[in-house]
C-alpha cells in the first residue's frame, strides 16, 4: 500500500505508485494506492480519510482477487506519506490483517509507536515487523539525523527489525532500495521462495477509478 504526503501538489498516492511500481512488480508484488476523487483538495487529509480510502481499495481488489483478503500487507510512503503508512499499518493490524513490512522514505518524525499505542497493537508481534528507512544524504527536509532519531526511538520502543539505508540525493523519491526491502520482508516472514497465491485479473495501472493497483505480468503476487 503506497501513501503520498499531504502537502499540496504532492498528495496523489496513485502518482507516487508509478515511481515505485517497476521495482515492486519486478519483485512479484501487487502495489495499491488510493486517492480521494478530488485528490484531497476539499477534504481533511488525515488518518481517517486515508484509512477509508485504503480499506475501499482493498475491498475493490478482493472482488477481483479473492485471495487478496488474506494476503499479507506491507505499507510504504515518502515524506508525510511514510508517516501515514505507520498509522495505516497499525490500523490494519488492529483489524486482524498480517503486516509484514514498513518502508519509510524521507521521514522526519516517528509515528509508528503512537499509532500502535492508539490502536492497541504494540505487542511483541507488532514490534517484530521489519521497518526499512531510506534517507537522502543531502536531504534538508528529513535529514539523515532525523532518520537516525526515528530508528533510535523505535529501538527504545522494542522494535527489533530495523534497517536504515542512505542514497546520494536530497528530499526526493528514489525507488532503488525498495527491492532489498521487499525481499527482506518476505525473508523475515518466512515467505521467500514459497509458492505465491493467484493474482487479481486486472490490467496494471488502470486509470478508470481513483484506485490503482499494478500486478506483475505473468507472475502472481504476494501482497497488496
């Protein structure tokens, strides 16, 4: 599940999906993103709206892919979208979904622990979820020090699977490290090399609805 920031001009999670889709599809994953019809222009772009949009997106996916209702989930985003991803991961864990990874790129604030506490899911299992952080060495919005601070706070909260990788860049989307993150999630969940479930019957990157999902051609996915 891909989430964009709430900043004006950059709110479209569907647009951000296109930045990550190639890397995710090559790893055999389904990627999903959802926007409000007006891209949040006249709505309060807060956690309840994001939760409603993503729940609706998964409901649509389940109609075309019955196995999607039980598939494990990973959440990721850039900048403010990374913060939204933490809240969504906790919310879906509360609903009983299996969360196997978080991808936090360009993030300058730790929101996973407050989210998990609010939804009552901060247990040993949740603390084992792999959290992959990505930082641009020249990022002045979400600095490398900010990322190290997020890692430090997660460690103090008892999270045990944490990785922080840097790249030569600023506050920008860089999908390169996503591949190793996705492989790590599957390995940690004990799914690496296992037989995937059948995929949804839907063209990649369809545009007829404000919900997008992309599926790897000729290769069934692990998750949404």
